[in-house]
């Protein structure tokens, strides 16, 4: 993938959580779901898709990509980076979507913003791996392609997100 310098935490110190303490949930308690109950889906029922039916694609057909053709990249060519070169960061140097970095700060996936409430996630080989549904705390509930809830993105307070697994372990950085 072609990563712009401004979106590369290995180069841009402002988006590197090892340097910028404001975006590191181990240091900034406001963005740590283990401390901030508002962004902990195990405590805040409004952001837990197992309880809140509005953000559960197994119940809400509007956010189920197997049913809603507009949010399914296999059907909607506009949100498929294999077809739409504008959202393909392997080709488009000006791709302005978000990139997902592992904890070693290597880009491993990227995000296609489908609409205000829905994202599709692709790996570097342009394979659709998972998707997200916006929740009430400015983050996303994340599901695998079998509609299983697998984690959540929470705002890092600086135009990005941190990804947490089901047990709120910090697993990736989104910029």
C-alpha cells in the first residue's frame, strides 16, 4: 500500500502513540475502555451490539451487508477497491481513508467509509476482512464477515481510533 507520510505513524510523530501520549490508551485514561466506562461495551449497553439491537447486523437488516446491497462491496462496485481505483491505496497515491496499523506500526488493513454509520475493512491484498457499525460514543462495533462481534474502535481523541478486542485489549492503531 502507498501510505502518505502524514498517515504513517513510523514517520509522523503526532500520530505515533509511542511518542504522542494523548493518543495512547495506556497513558490517556479517557481513551482506555478499561477505565472509561462510557467506551467499554462490556459496561455501556448502548455500544454493545449483543444488547443494543440497532448496532447488531444479525437483527438490524439495514446494517447487514449480506442483506443490504448498498453496503456489500461484492455487489456495490463503488465501495470495492478491486474495482474502484479511487479507494484502492495500492494504486491511488491520494487515498485519504484510514489505515489500520498493528502494534509494530506496520500498515495491515485500510478502511473504506461506506456512509456515516458504516465502514468496510480490507487487507493489503484488497480482501474484505470485516466491517464496522458506528456506535453512540463516536466509535465502531466491529464484526467479521460471519456477523460475529469481534471488537471495537474507539476515538483516540486525535482524528483516529484505537482498536480493542472483546476483552478491551489494545490491538491496533487507526489513522
